[in-house]
C-alpha cells in the first residue's frame, strides 16, 4: 500500500474546496487504508484528504482508541472552551496553544456509507474540529488569535522555501 507524501503549507491544495464522496466501494476502502498508513507513518493522530492532495470530504484519525474514518462529516454541535497546544502534519514541527470549543459532535458516514457520529471533548473534540476544518480549506493558522497568527505566518514565511509575499 502506498504511503502518500503529505502536502505542506503553503501548498495551494490545502486551500481548495472539497467535494463529497459519492462512491462507496473497494477504491474508497483502499484509499482509507492508505491514508491510515500514511498517518501512522508520519506519525500523526489525524489526516484529511486535502493533506494528501485529494480534495474529497474524508479524514482518518486515531486519538488512542483505534483507527476510524469519517466520510462527508460535519460538525453539528460544539460547546465549552479548551486551550490546547495544537499542531498539524501540514505545518510540521510547529505547535500553537490556542482556544477552541472543548466539545464537538460530528456526523458523517463510515467507509460503507452508513451514518455515524463521533462526539467528545478534549483531544477527540479538538481533532474533529481540526480535521473538518481541513475539508473547508482551513488550517489551524486560521484559528489562531490575530497576533499569534501574524507571528506564525511571518515565521513560516522565513523558513518555507515556497513562501513569499
Ligand atoms: Zn492538520
């Protein structure tokens, strides 16, 4: 099974809109397996389609309770507030501490197209929000408070060869 190269900021594919998955079958199952392998190899706790250049609405994850996949997911509920040091495989080697809602509930489909729901606080809640952001072309950088974001972007510009004005 191939391991995909992970797309890194400022790769424009990370900003593209994604389309819902409409075909469920062996090709999707294979893609999910390959995404999980890529995620574990990285290593990371979540990986969304755009991060391997696939502009489809799906992500894989494992926050310690085993692997799962969500297809066409959406956040349906959030609450609370939790400060956490968050990173992203597409912004490697960087972590920023910032607030997001502590709890999140997401609904979507599993690899066979059956409705599923995941909900949790702290790490799982955070992950659901982070991965679903990817499917909307958003990165954690977009969630940083303004001053922190300015610092982060200028910092990334200085070290990323593809960066520039
Ligand atoms: Zn990410």
